C-alpha cells in the first residue's frame, strides 16, 4: 500500500495493513537520526524551543507508533535498535547528545510521556535490554518530571504516565504526584463526557487526543490497581464518544477546528484509545469504520514531502497555519492513532467488519464545545456552528482557529496571511471590520453567549467601544447571520462565507453567478455563496492569498461588503455551502428570508417551518 495513492488507500482493511501503513511512515525517518541516534533532524524550520529539543521531539514522537507496533508483535524491529541507542546516549549526561536538564514548562516534559507508555507496554523491549548504568540514567532523566512545574491543562497527565511506567518496572515513583494531578484534571471535567483543556480552557481535539486518550490508557493499565477511577474514565469516554462522533463525516474526514491541526490523524486517536481500553460506546465495527475511513481520507491528502516525511500543515504542507511550537518532528504526534496495534493479533477487533456511521441526528446541540452540529442529508458534510469562548489565549491565529462562526469538513477554515486587506486577511466564516483604513479586526472571544435548539447568540467587541451582537441560525446547506453593530466609529464591514477550494495548479475552472445582492462560486465538487438580505452593501468574490486555508492552497470567498455609520446597524446575510458536485438550482434558489421585529426575528425557508429567534438585549 503506497501512501498518498488514492487507488490503494482502500487496501487499509486489516491489522497487517495498519501495521504496514505505520511502517511506511516510520521507514523514511531512519535516514535522519543524528550521529548518536538521540535526535531526528527532519528539517530546517524552527520552533519556540531550541533545535536540540526539536530533534528530541522528533525522536520521541515516533515512539507513539513504534511502541504499540512492538507491543502487538514479537518481531525485532530495526528502528527499535536505533531508538535504544538514542535513549542510552540521550540520557547520558556525559554524551554530546544528552537531552539536557529539564526546566519548568519545558517541551521535553511533553515528550517524556511516551516513555511512560513504553515502560507500561513493552518493558521487556525498552527497559530489560539496558545495562544497569543505562537504566539508572534513563530513570534519573525521566524523574526530573516530578521536580518541575507543568502547564495546568492536559500536561498534567505527562507526569502520571511517566510515574506509571516507573511503577510497572519496579522503580521508585511518586504516588502523590499521580493522585494530585488526577484530582486536578477532575476539576476540568464538565458534563456529558467533556473536559476543558484546563479551567475555562478550550474544548477542542485536546479533549479527545489528550485528556481522554491518556485517561483511557490509565483505565486499561490500572483497571485492577485503581478500578474506581478506571471505570470513571471509561464511563466518561463512553459518554463523550456519543458527542464526538458528530465531528466526523461519512467519508472519514473530521471538522478542522482549534489549534494543532498539524497532528492530523490524531483527530481519530480517541477511537484508537477506546478500542485499546475495551470500551464500546458503539459497536467495534462502527469504531473500526471510523478509524479506518479517517486514515484512508488522510492517505489521499498530499501531507508527505518528496522524502516521504510528514510535513507541517494540514491537508497540504503549510507553515502559515502552524503553531509556534510546531517543529519538523511535531506532526508525528499523529502516530497516537496506531494504539490498537498494541492489541493481540487475535483480538476480536481485527476480525470484525467495518460498519458505516450509525444513524445520526442532522442537527444537534453540544453545549460543552458551544456548538450546534449539522450534517447534510447523506452525512458527507459536517458543520460546527460556533458560539465561541469567553476567554482567549496567545496561540497563533486563535481568532481563526476558535472564533469563526462555522467550521466545516468540506471548506475547512482560513488564517490571515498578513494584516492588510481582505485578500491577506482571508476572512471566511467571520465578520471583519476596519476603521476604513483597510486594517481589519475580527471576533477573538465572546463577552456572552447562548445556545438554543435552533440558533446561537454571541456578543463580542472588536474595539472596546464597538459592540456586536451576532445570531447564527443554521439550516444546511444555508445558514443566516444577523449582526447588530453599535458603534461610534465609521467602519467597513465584510461578512465572509465559506472558502471554496480552487485547483492548486490553477487549472480547475470555477463558475460564478453574481448580482448586486448575491454571489456564488462553484466547482465540479462544491459550491459557496452568500446573499445580502439587507438594503445596504454589495456582494463580491474575494480571492485570498495562497495557503491561507487548511484544506485548499487557493480559495475564493463570497463576501458581503458594506459601510457602517455611527449608531446602530443591522447586517443580515444568508450563507450557502454544498459539496460533492450536487449543487441543485432548487437549493440555491431556496434563499431564506428574515423578518425583524422589536424583540424577535423570524427566519423562513421555502417548504420549511419558520424559525423564531429571540433578540437578546440588556
């Protein structure tokens, strides 16, 4: 099976296929070990931490795949030998490639976690072969994790995993650290299986591929020693699964949302951990289908370079969308998805047939991530309509990654290329405003929000003296946005629709249909449009700078543009997005209408029940 070969992606069906895929990802990295094998030198780009730490990161992240592979197989692996040599040198204070002394909030703390997993799952292969001095070095180096501070979020699980590894091989371990950290993580728990990534933290993929993932590893290895907590973690994950399944489309793609999108197929790592831990929120066939379809979808994306190394980016190599903490080795955290390989080769999971997604609601409210999730009739396109968060952070492009009005499996989301104008800003699925100087601001956090069955409400301020109240009313393939803008500034406004992907080589033609009040762009596979439902303003197609969208290097964004005078102004747009080449003239013609009253608005579609929305006010 060849990575990125769409014709062979369907071959991913069995345990051997899954192992072969992992080996194809691992094999090209063997050329890039440092002289002492303690680092992987995969590229020339930088991150917030030193290159030596980045090299260690690449080394450690391969273990997320290598450890399960070795746990489920008796075969000797060449790459294990390289890693054993690197571990010996990296933990030797007298070796030139020593991994160094660890400090508070150190990136190396993140990378230590997988060594805990290795001690738990393959002690006979990663611990037993070491000489006594080498064991002592490894232990003392890892034990630094108990003496440093870590970020108050999913990082709290890293010392837990390391200490569990110590316990597994009979080393001194810090039970108080385990207990304190797990108690603190419990304080992040919300309801319905959801955590925040820290108190008031975002509810993104870190909930699935970090908090639940590590919790399920704990539940599996500690089900005898700590049965109460193990059962609690399993129950929470079972409940979470019933919501998280809505983040996936029928073709295996997941909704791009939040930071760390470069971890790619780690999006499905929760399902891998659920399978590993033996929980069945759905049948094994459904979970196998989720996992394997997701990997097949990723096999079809150009995410490897010509050296066959994973790149920084999402559906294609892209540094613009990356985080400050993304080094060349960072994307290999995606290997967490291969955890089921740790199961016995005769485990029943490998024997079951894949099943499609179960019947899912077409419209569902998820309070914890502050979403209304919708699907098209065939489940090929999943949307997350977003109320936003009451807090923010300093991560790269936080506004784009957490505060867009809607996120989509088909259209992804875009990040700014620079600060000047609509083309550089790439303002899809958001309202952008400027003081008529071509420098635009967008929603970065909510001051307040509410989620009802049929709409979302959020209040936000691009400036302290400009208050915007937004209502989102989804009814796919359309949704309606109503913005109440109260300002003493003269503003330009741009309400952007979905970013439609164009051919990367410039060869793919697209069709456009425009009038003063509406514009539509469509290709053979998708369509994006917007209609201005108020008197003022006009529509236009904005062509953002290349590489601003996660899914498509080149895009076009249908946008409503208008000027805002001082006082109170209402902007009302109807936004359209459809996929799979099934743009029906009937659905594009079925434009919703909006009637506004003093304390409510009524949204109507042809042949559908009207939706009444209460207008929130002080």
